C-alpha cells in the first residue's frame, strides 16, 4: 500500500510539472500576442488545445488527490486495527498464561491457609490481586483510536508501577476528522501525568482517568499525584514544565491549542496533592 501511495504522489508531481509548463506557454503566448511576436495562423487552435489539456489535467489531479486521501484513510485504519490487534493478542496471551497459573496459585494459598500462615497468605493474595489488575485491562470507549491510546498508556503506567484507576461512563461518537486532535490532547495529558508520577515514591504513584458526558459535552478528567511546587499563573505559558530538564513543557500549550481548535474548554487546577486537568469538548463538534 505504501508503494501505491508513492506512485500516486509521483504521478501528481509529474502532472503538476507538465501543467505548469503548459500554463507558462499559454501565458507567454498571450503576452507575445499583444506584441504580435511568434504568432501562427493556427494560434487560436493551439491555445484551445493547451487550455483543454490544462483543464483535463486539473480534473486528473483532483481525482488523484481524492484517491490519495481515501488510500491514506485506509492506511490509517489498517495501522490502527493492526495496533489494536497486537494489544488484544498480547492481553489474551497474558490471560491464557494466568489461567494456566491459577491452579498453582490456589495450591500455594491453600497450603498457607492449612499452615495458618495468615500474614503470608494476606501478602500473597495482595500480590496476586495486583498481578491480576495488571493482566486484565479492558478499554472500550467507542473509538478504536482512543481504545488503543488509553490501553497503551495504562499499560505503560502499570509497567512503571503507577496505579491507574480508569472509569468510563460514556460512549464517544467521534468524527474521523476530529480524532487526531482528541488523541493529541489526551496523549499529552497522560504523558505529563506519567512523567509526574515517575518522581513519586512507589506507594504514592497514582493516576485517575475519568471519562463522562452530558447532553452538551464530552468530559475528560485526568489527575495525578505530584510533588513539585507549581505556580498557577505559569501553567499556560509556552515552555512551562514541572520538570527541571530542558526541552520539555510544550505539552500544555499543545493541549490548549488543540482544545481551542475543537471549540472546547481546558481547566487546570491543583487540589491537595493532585494535579488535575479537565477537558470539555462539545458533542456537536466531535460528532
């Protein structure tokens, strides 16, 4: 599919070069006509032929661009389906492995209970519960792109020993033209949340993801634990970062720009030990 797109791009370039050349000849001839230079008795016919060719090539270019757009959409859908399939396959593999291991876990817990090792049993059950939480991740928000994004970010966070509480109380009906902006918004917020939690102690690492809606808006609330002293007036400044390293901090400005593009609202606040970002996007814009 990539080779097909490449050929179409090359064809458009060739058509545009030819069209530009013919258009230059036509314009130059009109200029020469005023000065009565290099004029043939069949010049009217030549101009008609040149104009017709340019017009036909314009139509060809329009159809090729349309075809390229359709091909690009198919490629995007194919890549997204492939990513989601890989995630689901990986999750299914972990689930099957868990089913094979469950008998051994039950034997261990039974032995600890039989020996009245209650403290060890409690610790074992707690560790086992955390393992199950890491294995069983189900995301279905109504958009394949958002499913893959949220699934991958939750997996990334859990891999860093960050506890994630995900609640979804809506089903998002999203126009394909708007999904890229929404993915950009949420991925930047989640990346910021994960980065902030990396500096926390293991017991304090926690992220909440809450998705809901009302008759007017889709609402996304993401909050995370943090240590840094943040001045609220500086948050919306380009280059602001809760990290000391350079080259960071453009996430908030990108989020703000994308939210405005979707005619939404962005609210950032700090409550106790949590940094909270709330995004509201009008339903009519997304749908």
